C-alpha cells in the first residue's frame, strides 16, 4: 500500500500576548521513507491533463519497507497509538514525505487513484473517467477533497491591518461573513499566492490559501504577526486543523439543503456561515469553489470529515471527483493555477487580475508592490494572460505561442481539451498588442504549428449563485 508515516505537530497559534507553539509531542517525529519516489507513474486515462500527470509519482512499498516502519514506530514507543492522517515535513533530497488528508483511507476504499500533488497524496480520479467526472460536475454535483489547502484564522483588533499589509484587496470593507479573492504580493509587484479572505461574524478573518505555497504563506503571515506584535498591535495567527470538502455543481443547493437548517438561498457567492451539516456541528460553509459552478467549501472538524463525506454521497446526485476533473473544470472557468498561470514574476495586471485591487487600496497605494502595479493600470503593460482556443492537438503548458509570421511571442501556461466545448482551450501570456479577443496566432504542439484564436474567458459560462 502506498503511504508514509509521521507524527504531526498540533496547530500553530500566535497570540498577541503569548506567542506559543502547541504540540501534541515535543517535536515532530519523522520516520525515514525508503520508497521509490523517482519513478514517474502511469495513468490509466489519456484524458488526464498533462499538468496533473507530470506531478504524479507513486510510492512503492516493499514488505521490508513496511517492517522497517513498524519496527521504528515500536522503538519510538508508539505501538498501539493511531497515527494522524496528515503527514509531516519533507525529509531531504528528492524523496518527499507526502502528507495525507483525513480522507486518505476513504479515497483508497472507493478506488481513488492516489498521486503526489503539492506535497500531498490526493486522488487524481476514481473509477469514473476524468471526462465523466468533469461532465457530472457540470450537470449534477461532485465532491472534492481539498483538505490540502492551508486554512488559518487571524485574530485580534488589528487583524485587518495585518492582512491589508500583505494583500491587494479591501479587507476593511468586507461585511460580516463576506469574503473576497485576493493576492499576496511582493515589493516588485509579483504575486506570491492567491487566497480567499472572509471577515467572519465571530471576530476573526478566515483565510484559505494554496497547499503549494503552505510554507511560504505561513511564514509570511507569521513574520508579519511578530512584527506587529513587537509594535504593540493586537493580532494573532492560528492554523486551522480542519478538513476541507468542496461540493460543486448545479444541484449543490438541493443536496446540501437536506442536511442544514439554514436557508441556503440567503447564502450567495463569496459569503460564509457556521452551521451544522448533516449532524456535524461547527462546520463553516462558504459559497465558493474552483469549478465555475455553484458550490460550497465546507471546513469540517477532521475527525468528522469521513462521516460528512459519506452523508453527502448518500444522495445519488453526488459523486467523488479528483484532481484531473478539478484542473479541467477550473481551466474552462478561466481560473488560474498558482505556479502555472501566475507566480512571483507576474503582476496582477499582467495576470488579468486587476479586479482584485480594492478601489481604496489603489488610491492609497499602501499594499506591497503598489509602486509597480498601479502605473501598469494606467499605462501599457508589456504582456497579458489570455485565453486561447484551437482545434487539432491539445495545447499544453510550455507550448510556444507564435505570431502568424512565425515569431515566438509567448508561452502556454495551462491547456487541455475542454470536455464541454469539444475544443482545446488554454491560457498563456502574449504581448498586449496580441491580447485582443479574435486575434489569430499560432501555437507549436508536438513540433507542429497550428492556428489558435485569442478567446474571452471564461470559456464556459460561470454559474455562481447570486441574490436576484
């Protein structure tokens, strides 16, 4: 069975008065992993997006490996103690210890094909093909395990001050339980990560950011907490140990309404509320997602995650879906994947994300990188993220984009066949003069040039739920 063993430290809490590290043990204990992580895995479906396939590295365990692990656990005095589901930090070299979500065994039991993604072992798909899962999400409702995302709470009277010192959005103007997509930026104007910030009615900010930026984001926020605390500010940071389930699709409201007392018609896109969900109390339900469909993300206590997932799957509308469908769904919706479509060398304006810049923040120019970003709003930016559509072979990440004269002018950052449109869609960066929708370009695929057209995004219309 693929896997690895560790003991996970408890949640990190930084408080205004007494910063401290809460640990289940004095320090994280990592058991050396001797499986082969260098072997690229094969996928059973040619329709799985290349970006997902490229990240796949299976773990190969031998009986000797298992015996070593069992022996080491015994030597550490942990015999008979249940091991937590989430794994520890990477060890060294090219061998990574993959973390597990609380639903790891649940995925295996239901035929999940587990792959390495952003340091986690996650299902890329189940028995259904990637295309079937994709289309089921568009027509019905799918359940995704997104527990690998970093969830944090910002406490204290100066919580907004802290967050606005790091992101481009107008956090102070958020109403109770309203959230917004925002961006961590650096002083050069580059995007450090994208994240969702919610101003909860419980008196804290709830932040969800990307698993691939876990260490970077956490260090960024922790450093700022310490800096503000040293200046006398009232602010603290807590890492939330919950699982995170995403329920996505046009029938999500009717599925979820059966298990909650709250009226979901009063919970529009990018708002949030704490409620009991199918008998599980203390769940934060946020109307959002990464597919372009109506949907929710449910932050649920880790110990109750499997129970809640089983309850949701009792409805025949709901099926499990994995990373492959999540990737093609988000691409059809024109949504960025950090590390592919945006990164530290991309500004919000270049990434076509100027709408994340709060109006008040633009005027004040008080966010990191404002001196670079604001002039780009008023002047001509050199390159922009655009949508591309073509027939023929699928466009993939790193494919060269050329002018019709054959000059290389840019690069594809994400691409795949669209299951809904039956055409190939992609995103990439081109000089501004080539960014107008309808512009004809060339893309080099398998050493052959084929015609592509700059297209508006999203490629497939979004169906977010808003109040009429």
